[in-house]
C-alpha cells in the first residue's frame, strides 16, 4: 500500500489537522499512563520543525454525540505540555467559532488541542457536513491514530476526502511493521494466537491459516480445539458448541499447508488462584475437577523450536492465565525466547492487542520485539485481513 507521509508535504505556515489517539487512562482527573501521548510526539515535532501550526483532533471515551463534561479532553493538556516540553493551547470545541478563534491565534510551531470530537453526533455518524466543519480549520490532514483506523468516522476517514491527507509518523511506523509481518513477510511465518474464546477470534483464525506457514493456538481457545479432537478437558473453560468450527479450522489449515500447533501437555490446577498447586498433565489425563490454565513444558519447547525455524512471528493473545503465576510460564518463556531471536537478528516479531501488550510487558520484553502495536481492535481487524477505512482513505 502506498500513502503520502509528512516527507511529501509542504508544511510551512500550514494548519495541520492531526488525528491522534488520546483515549488515555485517567485517575483522579490526571493522565495515569502517557504512552499514547508519547506516541504522538514524533509527528507533532516533525510538523513543528516544518513550520506548521499543529491542531490536534482526538476522542475520549463514549459521550455518544453529546457534551459530557467528565469526558472533556482539557485535563489531558498538562500531561501533553509536559511530554512536549512546551505550552499547549486548548479550545472548548472542535468546530465553530471557539475552534476557529483558537486556530487563528496560532503561530508556526504552536500546538492546539481541540475538544472531544465525539461531543458531536456527526463524528461517529461520519457526517460529511461535520467533516467539512472540521476541515475549515486545516490546510492538510494527518492521520496518526492507527488504533482508530478501523472506524469510518468523520475525523478518522471523512477528513481524508476533504483535505490533502498524509500518514503521521506513528501511523507510518505501524503500517510498515504490519506489512513486514503479513503483507510481504520473510518466510516461514509463525503465528501465535491465544486468548479464551474461539468465538471472538473465528475470523482471525480462519484468515491466518490461509496466510501463515505455522500457527500455534494457546489459552482457553486451545481447550476447545483439544475437546474437538476428543480430549477430556475436565472443568476447564471450553466452548463445546464451537467444536465443529474448530474442526473446520483444522481442516482449512490442512488445505492451505499451514501446520497447526496445539498443546502437547498442559498445566492444570483445581482452582484458578495465584500460587494454586499446579501439575503438568499429558493430554487426556485431566481429572474432572481440574482446569487447564497454561501450556506445559513440552509444548513450550516445541513452540520455541518453531520460532527458531521461522523468519517472522506475529502474536496475538497469551498462552495461559498470564496474570496469575505460576500460569504465566508458557507466555513468559515464549516471549523471552522470541525477544532473544529478535535481538540476534534471526526473527522479525510483531505483536498486538491489549492482553498481548500486557503479557509482553509482564515478561519484561515488549521493547525487544520488532514492533508492538497498542491498537487493539484495529490490529485484530488488520490481522483478519479486513480493510481499515482510516488506512484505505490515506491510500487514495
């Protein structure tokens, strides 16, 4: 996919409308995690250095088209100023007179944050009139919010049809990394998909087995596959009504020469609690009161060997109940092994999705991966092979 970047833009004196993702965690009226603010810094600084006036568009929470004071973006301003090391102006609306006056007051290199775009029903309704009202305060549009790119909203997609559109630095980084993992990957490609439910990742699994050379399935969804193959899963979480679907995915993988890796051994306990007595079991040796909570050592060893024999890894979802030691062992061991291969230049490893990011952070190796996407829904839809409206609009 080809799209214009800021390297292609004449920025001097221009009003740059920049869609960012500032839907950040808050605690007692202050930003408690500034990761998403930090992610926007390269784009903001590049625009400032080019002499642009930087006008930031963002949403916060779900006000559903109404003004909800507790969902204002204004409390984010102090944290953003701190991250940028400079004052940031704020406008009490994202369109109309308040926005226009604040934009008019900007000089080259200044930064302004406009109020929550979702205070207007036209945002999520993708109203062309609202997109034009937003566009009135810009000369060019920059999308730096990959995490919102799966939404066809006025500020994520509509603006790209009204103003000259460019990918921001974070968007460019994300799209390049994703292209390396699934677009034009170096083969063999190994996928790891974990999490609890087959039902929520059905599109993902069905798509990946047609694209990958190898796919390892872990977490609660592996129980459904084991059950579908006739193994007893005891008291484990298992979507028994999805057994036929699991068998369909196994057949589809065979048709596309995608080698499936399911657990060879498992870690069980009678209750899901931190530090609960855990035992390693072979398949079929699970007692009726036991729950499968992690993959066993033999399974981990085989997965690490599969990584050794791959050039690209794409990972979504933990392999066990990683939040609860000792059931984090498979996820942590696999993550650390992948990180070592990346550091030695033998593997390109891309991971994404909320639980995946948390798991890699818990393992202490998120920074060693080639790329870790914090995008959640957009990352999943991209992995499913779906068109992301916000990205497609940039390529036109």
